């Protein structure tokens, strides 16, 4: 036995052990160990959006002033419950309604909440489920008065690597009405990260990543539009000049100008080519969005391919659509409960912790 350790085998065993420990530590550091990126005293740049917003035109109205806060100029689609106005009084003191006594509906008391819908003065959300391509697509039809109600949140309110929290937990903490998982920025050390106007990360995704054939990101601009772009040709200064409020680095873009931008061979990393759980955010028109999560990896729902997802989103009326993190991360939360069935492995339904969410709320 002693003779063994006097031989060159000792060097081989020692080197192999050291290499194994180093590899284990690297994997833990990249995928497991939380690492808060924000350093004490470090300030992250915030994009000034005041230059893009528009002040109300009528500044002479009571309570208005020329230095009032700028507001977004959008209108909520006119599908809210109508409130009947009281009848006008005629010259003889009677009202214009027929009969001895006028009957009016009571004013609507907001919010109006049902199992599958939410409505108040600023936000309208309706949840439906679409069955196509052997998969269940949970569709949140969202209409908002201004883009300020479309927000993001970070797990544990902290920017960093491997800092995670369930989508539902993040949503409850920020009082979200509706939430979906984001791009899981915390699993990568590079790639643009802008959240709620704060520039957290400016580094480009590595172009030698053999798992990806695309490097398109998505910006949500100050006016609420969705803008897909290429990191390699778009700088942080470009995004600042455009008024980017949110930037996600996952992809790919599924729809652009109403046209499908993926094909049957497009896939994310080493995902199952036959279909996976998916999460997507879509722009329909001014103030109108779709949040879509597709179940997958279960006997009831196989999960769509990216092409199938794009086809469904186009049929739903989306003009721009972007693929966010999917697989076990794909989660939709609405009115205090999960809408979909998050699944990491076949038929194992449980919610995965992620690094960020996209949500609608105040």
C-alpha cells in the first residue's frame, strides 16, 4: 500500500481530486450560491423618463400648474361597465324619464373581481385558456390606462446571481394583480438588465455561446411599446435615448410587426425539441397586452414548440411577442393564486424559484 503512494499514481489522484473540487465549487458558484451584486455605496444609473412624458394640455384647469408632474398619454379601451346617468331635469321641474319615478343603476364599485377577471378605473384583466397543439395556453388579456402599471420586481428585492424566490411570493410581496416569471437574469453573469428604469447590468451576452443562435433582447419603452433588439448592435446609450424602462435578455423574439420570426428548428438551449412549458409577453396595441403561459411536460399538456407558441400568439392578435424563461420557471399568478401548473419534470407539479417577475399592479 505504501508503495502505491510512492508511485506517480499519487500525483494523478491528487490532481484529479483538486480538479473535481474546483469543478464542484465552480458549479455551486454559478448555479447555487447566492451572490448579491450591489455593493455598499455603489449607485446604479436610473434612466430619466421625464423627457419622454407629456404634461396635460389644459394647465389652466383648477388644481393644475405648469410644473405639474408629467403623465403618460394613453386611454383605457372603452369596455368598462357603463354607469347610467341621472335623467336631466326639464323646465317644469320634472325629469325627462318616463313614469313617476326615475330608476338609475348604482355606480360601479371598483375593483370588480371575479375568478377570471379584474377591472378598475385603470386596469382590465381577463384570463382564458386556449387548447391547441396538444397544450394548454393560459392567456391574460391586459388593458391598462398608462404604462406605469406594467412593472417588474426582483427576488427578495435584491439584484444578484442565484437570488431566487417563487413567482407567487414575489407577486404577493409587491401586491401584484397579475404576474408572470421574467427572464431569470440571475442565472447568467452577462446580458443587459434594466428594471423599472434602473440599469443593473450593461455587459453583453457572450457571442460564443453555442447553445444560442440568437441574441435578441426585448425593451419595454416609456410609452409601453415592446421593442425587440440585438445586443450586439444596440448600446446602453441607445436604450437610454429610446426611454427603455425594462430590458429582458432571454428570447427569442416570436413575432415582429405581426410576422412570425422563428421556425421549426428554433429552440432554447438544450430544451426538449418536441415542446416545453413557455412564458411570453405580447403587445397588441396601445395599452393592450397579452401575458401567456403554456403548460408542458405533463400528460395533459405536452408544451408547445416556439413555432407553435408564435402561431397561437399571432392568432390571438399579438403584433410583437417575446419568449421569456420557460420550462419549470413558466408561472402565471392572478388574484392571489396560481393559474397554470408549473412543471419541471414530467407530471411533477411544483413552482420553481426564479430571479424576477413581470407584473401588473400599483
